[in-house]
């Protein structure tokens, strides 16, 4: 390395184009050309430039950081603000986790396990199969953010189902400060048109969230393969591995992506093994083709299984709870309290249900009297109408009216025979497969063609359904209102899940009549994903809120920040649906100590009874035994047959059911499925013993996270900084709603308002101000970054009214003259991974103090931070302030050797931190850390003892 090149290493200071810069880690040095990436000394990352030293008119030269000017002192409050701004501005922090300065989330210790696993792999290939709500998105985001901040990847793509695209975009931006573009069937043409000529997609948009629907076609698939980045995240990965033509195409795509042995691949799923052995081992083969051989190898000591444990992590909710209890981690999950509410089909509503059931049974019997009835499409049409009508009647009067008034069109003659089976697989009858929960929430058609029905009876049924709408005629609705009364009085915010659009609107309308002081909104599949998200977020200000939704919200939009209870107004025919509903509320980030979950069902309704006793109870038992839900095997034909048998059973009293009457005939039809389900449970239990992740202990490295958080600034630091900065900028925060504050941006300096406008936080001419919720305002939020950049820049330019680089204060907090030195340490961090060398810059802010000047005693513990927060007791003459600051500057100049030694000790401590994390993760690679000298003296603050 030449002497000139040595001056340009990451972290060094240089002078170019008339100002000082810090050399960034993504500078490049080769034999032909040196390309410097430079950040202004007091500027933000957005002001970074690139230049080639050989092409500059004025040579690029080494520089030193300017020391404070004793003739421009400020006050003590401005000194503390300077310290906070400097800490909160740091992005390339000194700790072993490079990403922690760039994330807006505080990870739990268990969420570090996949990150640690990734650090020990040359090429990251992981299957993260944690339970619903544990935080797989957080875990994957930590890994890709870390790889990017280490310089090991520059691009990545997320492949996910269409309904998760917006959620991924939002999570990457809000939690990890990663700007992603969506590539969907609707947006792809626009995105490609906006690309500059000759520039590829990933060169222009390094981070892309890709809808799996978009790459269905061969043309899109081949195009994506030709430009695919070096890192891929696949969400709901099980949807790419099971049977079916579309899923087979997805699997082939992933196989081709995985063929590049250098490509990082993160597979995310809460249901890796749903009883489909082939699909499970297909998933494993993407990590390593050899893992497919494990399907026929059962020994837990098999070396291939031991190898797989390095690539596969699966934790149940109960695993996390048990671990947190052992480590006394108090930030656990909410308690999920389950209960059931029942109602009876009494009075006119019971008679109406019986009339619909009789109507369906008589139509079925009429068809079966025909010798060919069972073989014709007409029979299947009757079964469809039976399921449609009784399911909608069990849902609500509104859904019943919709089904009774919607005719099955175009199903006559030979078309019935050809289409009958397809008709019974209509998604409107079912609740989505285990790997596809985003089904339609429209009501199925229940009105048959005229030749197959009695028009007069049909009209009478429709009239009855309309007449019975409302609390007085609908016992199910009355029960819901009574239950919600209790929840609301206890302070809960419930989400009521319905199966159909008509039911959701009906329930919401009726609840508004009863809960007049509450905000009651409905969200259904009629709205676009963006409209659904906006409607949910608009409920934030409500003191009492009740959301009524269909299962369009059971995936894709997190509800844990606004809601604390779930009511299953309609029982799902798929246990996975119930878990998905509850998992929207009871998940990582839920602040309430308890989440209430309620199943509402008719105790004398044969449809509800069959679903509850034969399907849901079985799912609950499996989940209780294993700790995670095993999806019910798919077999729509058997399920339809069993459901029809159950639906046509006559209603019986509770006393009769206790005498042994049940669903034996329907259960017999489902017996093969129940056997498959039990078999899937046993296989999943066997796999748990192999894949439980115990080798990595997150509590061993959690102190590194906590240490780094203290170095970078805590949430309390953020709040103090923002409140103090805004007050000193003549725009003090105003109390708004609940925990929120309003920043009157109109009073801020013009330059600062413009930067907030550039970040999209305020708009030109906007006088409403900016709402701030400190529970959500993390250190990497654009507001915090812009404020810190502005204050540091004004301080370096010599403006002392807001922040100060030097001050002298009289206080009773000290007994002798004490000087606090605010230092910025810059380190060069080098390591080797996959035989590739990497160089990075690490920065940290350190406050040290010295007591006395003749016999100085250096302090560098937590007490130094407290000195900066001491309270001044009186004002000092300007001449005295300048003299005291200058003496302290001279002292520091005379003790440069001590400051240099401090920097070396900090570099060694940083190296030890990296080694400790590396050992916990069995990280691969070699590390070295060296300080960039001389140390930057940012601030000098003299504390004088109070004169007696």
C-alpha cells in the first residue's frame, strides 16, 4: 500500500475541494484507480460524494479535525445537546453488530439467533421457521441489514405472496431504513419505464419486493433470473414447495436461484412441515441439495442432520416464553386468554334456520330419487347450494339474503356434469388452503336455476332473513354485543373477524347503533391493500375502537399496535385461519399484557358443531401437544362430503347430544384425513428434536446489544434530545393526543424545514405541524437524523446559540475544577470472510473527564455522563469563561499521548467485543481494529466548583 493510499483508508480525514471530509468504507483502491467516497466532516450521509484524487485540480491531502474555539463559548445546556446530537448521528457504530445504528427496532435476544447463525455461514442459507408472531420479518431484516452494512451484499430481493408486498415495503423502510420498490403485475411496467436507458433494475433499485404472482409467466421468470441479486428472501416459503402446477413453477425458480452457490437465501415460514413430506424436503433441498436425502434417514445422529441444524431454526411461542422465564427477560409476549361464547338458534331465527335446512334437504332428496341423480352435475349443484346457504345463514341474515338472491348462472345440462367438481372447490365455500390464506370473502351463490327450486318458498326465506336482521331477531348478534360490552368496559380494543363481506358490513352497522361513543369501522376485500391499511391506521386516534374485518386482514397487516382482542364471529373451517387471525394481534410488538381471543358459535347449530368438534378441537389438541399448529391435510372432496352430511343433520337439543348423538357418519368420512393429520403431528414432533436451536445462546451476546445501544443512544436520549433541540430552535413541542406531541414546524429555520420537506415529513406551506409519538420515534428516524445533522453543522460553523463545542459553568456538582472532553473516535475495522477482505469505518462518541490540573485524575466511567447533566448555579464573566476553556484546551494538547492511548484501548475493546460475538456465533473470518489518530476533540466543557 502506498503512503498516499494509506491516508485514504476508511475513517481518515482528508481535505478536498476546500473542506474536510471523512473517508467512507465503500471507497475502493486498486492498482489502476483510487475512488474515494467522502462524507462531509459535519454533514449527513446524503451529502456523501465520490471523487478520483488523480483528477482533482487541488490535491487531496490528509487533514486534522479543528479544535473548539475558546472565544466562541456556549452554555451548559448547549453542551449536553451537542453530546446527544453526536451520539444519535452515529450510524457506523463501534460495536460488533454493524447494523444496529441503522435500525429502528429493538430486537429481543431470541431474534439475534438467526443473525448469529448467519454470521457463522460463508454463504447464508437459512430456513427460519419460527411460530406465527415471533418476528420472522425482524429476524430476516436484521440479517440483510447486517450484510449490507458489512459491505457483503449491495442488493437483495424479497419474494412474497401479493398481499404481503406492501407490508414488506413498509417494514423494511420503517424498521430498517431500507427503501424498496414493489415489483408486481400492476407496477412492473411503470417501474421498468422509469429506469434510465441502459440501466438494469437492480442497479437502479438495489432493493426490490417481488410479488410471486408477477413471476408466474415464463418471460417474467426468466427476466428475474437474469438480473437476480446476490441475496434473496422468500416469505411464506412453503407456498413454493408443495404440490400444484403454480407451486411447482415457484419451486423451479427457487431451485435455479439456489444453484448459484454464492447467493444468500433466507426462507421464512411458520409451517415448514404440514404433513407433506415431499414439500418439506423440497424446502430443505434449497438450503443444500444433499438435504433431500434426509427423507429416508431417520437417525438423530446422522451427520447430515447435524449439518442441517446449522441452517434451520424453529422456535415455538412456548420455547420463547420458557427461555425468557429462565433468563428473567421481562419483555415477553402477551398472555393469550381464550374463551368461548355460545348462543342458541331460538325463536323465529331457529325456525328460519330449520326452514332453510329443510328446503335444502328436500331438494337433495328430490334429486336422489332420480336413478342418475348421484352421477349428475345436478346432485353436486345441490350439495354446493346446501353448503353455501347453510354457511351463509350461520354467518348472518345479510349473508343469507346475499346467498339466497344470487343465482348460480350458466350451470345447466352437460355443463353441470363437467363443472360440478370445480364448483364444489369454489373458494367462497372454504377458508383457504394451509399455504394460501388470501381467499375471497364474497358470499357464494345459493339460488338455483328455476327448474330446481320452489320460487315461492325462496322468496319467503328471503323475506324472513330480512325481517330477522338486527339485535332483536338475531341471537348471534345479540350475544356478540353483550360480549363486546364487557371487553370495551375492561379497556380492550377488539377485532371482530367475519367470513363474508355482507356479514362484516351488517355487524359493523349494528355495532355503531349500540356503541355510539366508539369508532367502528369495517375492512373487507372490496378495498385495495393500501385502502385497508389506511382505514386501520385512521383508527389510531379513537379512545374506543372496534374493527370488523373479513379474513382479508388475517395476513398482511399487523394489528398489534391498535388492538388487544380477537372475536371469531364466524368459525373458520380451517384451524390455520384462526391462528392467523389471532396472530395479527398477538404478536411481537404487542404492548398489552393480555390479549383476549373468543370463539362465538351456535351450540345447537350442526354446521358450527361439526366444525368445532371434528376440526377445530383436533387442531387445538395438536397445537397444545406440539406447541405449533399443524395444518389440516387438504382433501376438499372428503371435507365437502362430511360437511354436507353434518349440515343436513336435524338440530338437536343439548340434552340429546349428551345422550350420544353426534357426527359419527360425517366423522367416518373424514377418518383418513384425521389419520394423516395425526401422522403429520408425529413427524413434526420427531423433527422438533432435531431442529431445536440450542447451540447458540443469545443471552451471551445480548450484553453487546445493550452496550451498543447505550453508546448509540437510548429511547430516553432520543426524547430528551428532540424536546431540547426543538425548544432551542424556538419550536417547543406541544402536547397533542394521548402520548403524542406536535412539533410546530412553521417556527423552525428555513433550511431545516427544507430538509424535513426533502424527507417527506412536512410539506411546503403546511401549518399543521408534525405529530410525534416517542414510543415510535427511534434514533434512526429521519426527524432525529435531520435535527442532529443541523445542530452539528451549525456548531462546526461556529454558531453557538443552539449547540456548543465549548463552555464553562459554575456548579455544585464538582469540588475541584473538572473538564469534560467530548471525543469522537474513528476506527478502521478489517476482516476476511470467504477469502475476501473487507474494510469498514467504525465511530463512537466517548466522554472523558479530568479532575484538577496540577495533579490531574482522569475519569472515564458512567459518572462522566452525569457531569454533563449537572445544573449550573450562576453565570460567569465572559473573560473567565474564555480563559478557563483555553486552559483546558492547552491541557488536552499537552496530553495527546493519553488521548491516543485511550483510542488504542477502545480499539482493543472493540476487537474483543467482535471476538466475543464471533465465538458465540462460531463466526468465520478474521478481524483487526486500529484507531485513526489523532483523536477528534469535539467539545470541551469546564465545570467550576461553586464559590463560597
